[in-house]
C-alpha cells in the first residue's frame, strides 16, 4: 500500500482526513496526521512516505519549504497542497517544486481523492522508470557511488541541486536519490547539508565572517534556513557555536 502522511494546523481538516477519506479503497494507508511543518518534516525523514499532503501555510515550516526539501531529497515523493482561496496564488508557486496537485480546503472531500489517484499514477510510472534504469546499471553500482561522492566533495559549498548532480552523472534524478539512500542509509542532500555544517563550523571557529556570509560560503543562499538547519544538527545556533568556541579557547 502507498504510505501517506498529512499535515494541517486546523483540527477539523486533520479529523476529516482521518475519518472521512476512504484510504483503503485507494490502496493507501494514512500513517500519520500532524499539526505543524516541523513535525511533518521530522515524520517525512523517519517514514519516507510515498505521498505527502500539506497545508500551504503552517507553523514551523510552510508547504513551500517542504516542497523544496522533498524536491531536493526525495523527488519520487508526491506532494498534494491544501489551500484556501486566499493562498491560491501562493500555492501555485509549489508547482515549480513539482507539487503533484493542489486542493481547495472547502472542496477537500470532492477533490482530494482525485488528487491522490493522480499521485498514485505518477508514483506507478516513476517506479517503472526507476526499475528500468536500475536494470540497466546493474554492472556499475559501486562506481556510481564513487562518482556521486566525488561530485559532492568538489561542489558541496556551491549552490547545487539534485538535477545538477543527475545531469552531470547522466542518470535519472529519482533513481539517483533512491540509489544513494539505499547505499548509504541517508538522503543525499542530508549528507550535503552535514558537510556544509562541518565547513561552517570551521569558518565560525577561524574567521570573523558573519552568519549570512558563512551561509553563502557553504552554498546556502537563505541565511535563516541555514541557521535553522545548523541548530537542528548541532543543537546550537551559529552565534552560540562561535561564542562557545571562543570561550573554550580562553580556558
């Protein structure tokens, strides 16, 4: 069955998703519903769902942030955006991150089943494409992992996308993402982020660069996102990390 995770900060929407949608009929299982974007992100990283249904605006992380994250780290995951009329234009921006469909909340009972069926159709097609590519590359799996590692090591401090890596190595982006996850146990862009954080630690410890300058130096344009991810990985903000390092040097 296809695994589904959903997020909305309105309780009545979560209840409708749980009780009023016939998931079994669509060969799906609703693994979990959550109320904010950060919790959804945590669940995505744990469960690796096939379909994510998310409100466009939520506390923690909004729908666009999640679309961008999944576009980079798990391109086979299908995203369905839930939106109100007031957010309709905003929701369209999610299309550039390959969101599968967007559904108006006032029409959720009528529109969501069709959106889920569309997502399943895309998943089925993608699964066949990945299987075809896997069968064609059975003779060179280890060399591909080496090529990925080389590319990441050379370029992780630049702004790179999954498309950039896939194009350079002449493979399907979804196949590349799944292949790396299967071989290493972690998402490719989580590995890239870890390397960026390690390099950022070096900058924070040895230079006077400001946080936004460190962010740019390690290939992250959004300094706010960089600070959030740095704290998630290290437990402290960039400023707190620098202060701690300076105090340790004095002692």
